[in-house]
C-alpha cells in the first residue's frame, strides 16, 4: 500500500463510504502532492497549533541519517486526519497540545515554539519520564497528566510518520511492492 492508498483509506474510513462515492479520483491522482504544496494551509489546526505540532514532531522524530517527521510532513497529514475525525478525538488531541503548550508557558514563560531547543527537550523529557529518582518508590507518580498528554501526541506523530514513505524507508522498506504472487493454501485431498 502506498501513501496515496493509505491516505484514501484513512480519510474515507473516517468520513464514510458515501463521501468516497461522491468524489472520483483520476488513476494517477496523488494526495500527498497536495500536502506538499507550497501554498498549503491547515484545514483543522490554527497556525500556532500547526507550528507547535511541527516543533513537537521534529523533537520526537528528528532528522538523522533518515528524514524526520518534519521532512515527512507529519503535521500536514495529521491535520488532514484530524479534520475528518470525531469531535471527541479532535478535542482530545487539542487538549493534549494545549496542555504541553500551557506547561511551557507556566514553567518557562513562553509558548513551546519560542523556547530554545534545549528547553523544549528538557520539557518533553520531563513528560516522557515522569518517574525520577526523586519520585520513584515514594508513592508519587510524577506528573502523569503531562505524561498522558505527551504520550497521546507522540502516538499520533509516530503512527503517521511510520506509515509515510520516509518512515517505511527508515524501517528498511526499499520502495518496491512485495514480490511474488500469492498462491494461497493447497486444499487437502481425501
């Protein structure tokens, strides 16, 4: 399954079969090219939310010897998916995003996107590892609400990245479809 098919399956599954029947796609249509357009605008996120998702995705899956989440345009695909999700799912994601941004403001006096990278990493490490030597074994669990919000965002970003072409290639996919014909099982003869 390529990214175009994945996008169609994800979008149509969320919107419903009736929406799929209402729009015809040419055989060579590739929605991922729409996401890569220079004039792309978010359908669901505000500009600040979009910028926050870009920063978070780059911190969670940075570019190394393979492209990172920012290069894979995870924010754009996530925006498209959330635009087709239920209100509760949308609100859950936005609550998580607002919680992390609110914690950045209360702890460091500024929104997450304006903090130095070292401070952004420090904040995310606090949420990623809520149990420290200070809290371990004393019946305290650290800031579990922050951990749960961070985990929610991280789950969305990683699922989208590893379903993208860049993510699949980072896992070792060579870009080719599986080889060989599926022959199935031979029935037992009596």
